[in-house]
C-alpha cells in the first residue's frame, strides 16, 4: 500500500475501489493551483512558527521544483495517490522523507484544500469566459453600428411585425449579454473567497493565519465559517448558472441564424466558413456552427442541474459526493469558451440579404401599425377605429395580391373610408425606412436611439473589460509575489519580513 492514510487500515484497498474513487485525470487541470496553495500554506506555517525555518525552506524548494516540472512537462499523477493533493504530498515526502516532508500537511485537510484549489482554478476560467463574453459583445456592437441603418422585419410570434433595423436587432443581444456579464461578475465575487485554513471541518488548534494565505492567494476575503467553507459549492453553482445564462442567450442568437439563413427566410447568410455540406445531398450547405452552439447549451444546462442535484440533501461536512463537482464544471468551460469565440467570428462574417429583407417588409404589411398611428394623429380617431380601417385595407390588398407599395389603391380605399390622405403622404407613412425613424420613444428602433443605446453599452462594456483585466493582473501579481517569497525563503531569507502585505 502506498496511501498516506494507510496506517489505520488492516487490509489493502481493492484495486476496483481505487479506480472507482481516484480523480487524477480530473485534477490534472489544477495541479499548478494546488502547488500555489501549498506554497502559500507553507509560507504561512513558517510565519506563524508552526514550521521550523529549515524544514519550510526544504519543502518550499521541492514545491518550487514541482511547479517548474508542472509548467515544463506536466507532473504525471499516480492513481495510487487518488488525487492531486496526495500526489503532491507524496512527491514532497519522497524527496524529503516523512520527518520533513510529512510536516507540509499540518493544519490543513484535503477538504479545505480541494475547495481552495477549485476556487483558484474557477476564478481564472470565469475570467476567460467573462473576457470571451466581453469580446462577443464588442463584435456585436461593432456590427450593429456598421449596419445601423439597414431595415429588416422585426418578428413577434415568428410572424412579420414591424420594421426594425439590423443594428436594433443585433444590439438587443448586447443588451442581454451585458446582464450576463453582471452575473459573471457576481459569480466571480462569490468564487473569489478563501476557504484555506478551514481544515477538515472544525478549524484547527494550531494558531494559523487565514488572512495571510487569503491575501497571498489574492482572494477578496474569507469564507469564515469552517463547516460552511468545506461543505458549500454554491459559488460553483453560481458560476454554472451565470454561464448557463450566457449559453441560453447565445442559443437564441444561434436559433435566429439557423432559421434566417434557410431558403424560406433567406434574410441572412452565415457563409461557407461556418457551414458544412451533406454526404448525400449535393446542394446542401448547413449552418452547423449555429446549430451546435444551440445544441451545446444543453450540456451547460445539464451540468448546472447536475450540480444542484449534487448538493441537494447533502449533509454538512465534506462528503465524497462533492468530488463530483468538477466534471460538470470542466464540461461547462469546455463547451462555453469555444462557443463564445466562434459565435464572435460568425457575427463578424454575417451577410444580410438586402433584397429579401426589403421584400419581406412589404409582403408582411409591416408598416400597418404606423398607418393606423397616423390616422389617429390626423383625425383624432380612437386607436381601435384606426386599427379597424387599416385592418380592412390590409384585408382588401391582401386578397388582391397587392401590398402597401400600391399607393393609388390605398389612397382610394382610405378616401372611401372618409380619410383624405395625399398619395405622397401615404407613401411617406408606409415606407419602412421612414417607419423606423418615426419611432421616438426611449429604447426604440430609431437609428439615433440605437446609437445612443450602443454608446451606453460601450461604456458598460469598458467597465466589464477593466474588471477582467484588473482581476487578471491582481492574480498574476499575487502569484508572482508568492513565488518570489517562496524563492527568497528557499534561499534562507526570513519570510515574516518579506511577507508584509
Ligand atoms: N479528491 C477530493 C475531491 O475532489 C478531495 C479529497 C477529499 N477528502 C477525502 N477524504 N476524500 O473532492
């Protein structure tokens, strides 16, 4: 038996058990974070005089070597040692012997260690996804600005409703995704708290300094309650939930791209670069990127549900169930990060079929509301009456196979109904281009109003972008500082002085 916990066991653990319980493949992703956590823990043990300088020096030297090895070639984790934590500890002990290496785990448990590692790793992944969302929004806003004047059909019930601009349609996604950014930021704040030093569940009788490790790991503060710290994964669920929102938003965009690039809509073209063909139908060009983005949202929702189910009815105090928190989280990032990136490229490459959008605007009588509004304004008519007149006009033109482009027929119908509106005025009223300009309410599709909203969104976006860069810089600086302290100490300098934070 190789296990560090073997002393209490009489018989060997079954091979089957080992394979059933080990997590080396999964833990691989945060070996560096585990090492960083151990380095900071040892620095704290030395500072608090729980560990002798010389022993600490030896342990730090090995941990720094291991970090080097991990960065260069990756540390192979052995199944016999179950997880990354015991693998690293075993490597330290193999190098220094139990007498010194066996002191690293003083005043710590894998229960506070694993949740700390997860927080360290998750906050970086969260910033990746946050940055990816910011980049997608930036692309959306650029594209919305570029095509701010292109008029297209706006839909309700998937039926032609009123004219809107392409910029208005697309910037709606920026508006939604900016709220998703706020959710990501809130998930980051929940994640960015230190659980190190909570130990197994009850704290420790050693006089440790949790504040010191929290600051060196660049956390915003502690999850103080030791039982809560080791038992809770709500920060991870909040992270999953924020990313589920992001994927739900992307999935709606993907859905519109899929349908609107069909022959029947023919409003957009996602382009060859984002399509693949059929193995049997030579004419086919399928919008598979958008389809997969829509389909992969499912993975994230499934993972979120999996994590909620994991903690439901789980008693407080670490249970091995919690080990199951990582696979769904890894899956979420594996799906979301490339989706954010490819959707960004796709938005950039989108082509609008202008002829088709114009035709649909007329065929769908999309300015009928505008005509009714104008009758209300000119004749001080109740809206319901103006609605009935316009509805009758649409019915008549529709049955004759005409639309609002037939100005003489419209003029005649309206005159007979008692409304004398000059032909050139009718033409002006029912023009889709004019209709979008006529919308004056706050948040409307009017290009001026869209430009104003885009300016506000850009401001919000730059705040999110600054948050991401600040946090990345803080993490990098904290890592640099921890390693500098560890190196200084490994060379014999006193930690307590260099470590003034
Ligand atoms: N590998 C475990 C996890 O991923 C951490 C170890 C927890 N402690 C234990 N006694 N099994 O959650």
